[in-house]
């Protein structure tokens, strides 16, 4: 994304048509639901779209098991409530109320992490576009959504079955699936650029070998899709092998190399960091990763792949 002629730097790497469809959805009264694997930049995309449409992306609700209705609609300043009773002065508007009153886009992150009764709070807000405040009277008892109000929600497909959205709530959203980056070179460049920025922020003055990021992205793409670039099947891992995870791993590799030797990390450092990252969700992934490195490494003759085989063999033992 971005426009060089207009001086707009790219901020999101992905499908332009996805962004166009998202903007069209927000021009209607239906909410936008971005779904996909963790680490596919759903939150970044929702933030950028909210900022572009409303000029502000700070009206955000972070979903979770502890999220309550008060954090979505409104709560009270209890000192003022006791002293003066319910009034607009003692009310503390939450992001949804502010978005409706001001005609702005509200972001709801990880909506499927919220309990079902909290999710149901959105039903009347999205269909009737009005928020009732029974504690108040007169005109203050109703907050009507101004033109421009809408909701961008995100949900991880890995969370399916945790707090599955009701059919009624799903009907109030247009769903868009955010996929991992399709182009290999684009993903390599993104990992290289973002990890370099993180390393500079961490005080690492050395440049990381491009072979490290190329090998890392190749490995992640193979284990994410279950196929190598030439179509050979490999075992997929249970762990999320996302671009965001690859950036984090490249950063960890550079930090390890810098503090141990004063460089930006080698393939051996990558193997050390990979052992924990790739197997954090399932102990059986360790065996899958070992078989992958042995199988694919034996077919590739580059120095980076051979170093990875040797380093991984030392980690896992005979």
C-alpha cells in the first residue's frame, strides 16, 4: 500500500482489494469483521482504516475473558454518582458510546475472546444504532449514532470454538479474511525491514546477514502451508508460523548474536531461537521440526541450510 506520488509511505503489506472492500463496507451501516490467523496484521489494518476514515484510531475495545459490558457502553464515576445521582456529569462513556455520539469508527479487538453475553451487547448497537441509558431521562436517555459511526472487529480463526459468535451477531458484520503474505520476496523484505528497525531500537549496530531472513521466511512458509516451494509435502506445525512471528524471531536472533559475539546473529543463533518458538504450542512439533530440517536440509546445498542442519542436530541430539 502507499502512494509515492502523494508522498504516502507504505504501512500495510497485503491485498489492495481487501482494503477497498473494507472501506466500502464502512460506507454502509454494516460492521466490518477481519478474521484470520494470528500475526496477519488484522489489528494494524483495523487501526490504519479507522485512522483513515475517522482521523483517529484510539476508540478501541480490547476483548478478553475479563471484558465487561461497562467497557463497551458506559460506566459511572461512583463518587459523583453518590453525590449527585445519575447524570451526564457522573457518566463515563466507553468507546462504543463515544463512537456513536461523535460519529467515529470504533475498533473491537479479539471479539471472540469475550464471553457470549458481552458479545450480545453489540446486537442492538449495530442493528438499531442507538444506545439506551435507562438511568437517565429525557433526551439523555438515548444516544443515537451519528453519521460516520461504525465498528471494525477482529477475530483469530485459531480461537474458533472458544466463544463462537452467534448467527445474529455474524449477520451484522461483513466478513473479510486476512491471509498471510502471498509473495515470498515481499515477505522477506518485510521481515528484513521490520527486524532491522527492532534491532536498531535495541541498540544493535550490526546488519543481519540477508541469508538469515531468507532462510527464516522459507522455513516459516513451508511449515505454515505444509508444502515447500517446489510442492513437496512437509508436516505442518501446530504453532502459528506468521510473518509477525518471523519478525520476532529475526529480532531474537540478532539480539542473541549481538550480546554473545557483537554481530547481528547467524543461522546457528536462528536455530537456537527457533527451537523454542516453533514448539511452544505442542511438544510433538519438536519432532516435526527435526524431520523437516533433516528432509529439506538434505535437499538444499546452500551454506545457510547446511549450517541450520548442523546447529539443529546439536540441539536435538542423536
